[in-house]
């Protein structure tokens, strides 16, 4: 079995360590926006987060996410990149235009990992990149660090 790789866009070593074993769940109430056109992937991620006490808003396309984001006001945005109509990079750009987005953590969760895709994600405002599939323990570790220290580079 291949271990997923995580690539930090801002080269932040503290957020790239592989988690050994089970990580503690993120703090209860953390608001996470999950957007993926793969319905099963989006719903599964949302369910996993809600099982550990997070509040998850799941959307299956960028338009739905944009329509609901103001009311939900996410702290973390986990976005797929390869989506029809509005891709994850364009969605990140639009979300980054919102007031307060400088404090939000943006995570790209995608099958794309080539250099030009990583560059495009960085330019769109993503803080981190993970290649699918992402084990929950790795996501929990990142969410815990965000809850403790805020967005990387702040």
C-alpha cells in the first residue's frame, strides 16, 4: 500500500511530518468546508469530521459552496482541484477575496501533484496540498496545529 504524500506549498516542515498512529481528533466545533465533485469523497470527509465533533459543510460543486459559505463562515477549507465549471483553484481565489479569509486554512486535496499544478494552487491561495487519499490522522494533525497556532505564515 502506498502512503499518501503531503507537500507543503509554503515549505512548512512543521506541517509535513507524517503522523505515526492515531492523532487526536481536532477540537470540537471547528468549522470545515469540504468541496469535492466526487459525492462519496466529499460526504465521507464531512462524516468523518462530524464524527469527531467538527462542523462540516459539504458541497459537491463550487457554486453550491459559494452560495452557503457566508452563513457557515469556515475556519478551514478543504477543496478538490479538478471540478467541472469552477475548479478548486478558482474557488479558492473567490473564497480568499472574502473578508477574514487571511485567517482561514486552505487545503488542496486532489490527485494532482505535478509542479505546475502545485504552483497554480499556491497562486490561488492554498496553504497546503495533500494527494488523495488522505488518512484522517494526517488531517487531524493539520487541523490540531491550525487550532493551536493559526494559519501557517501568520
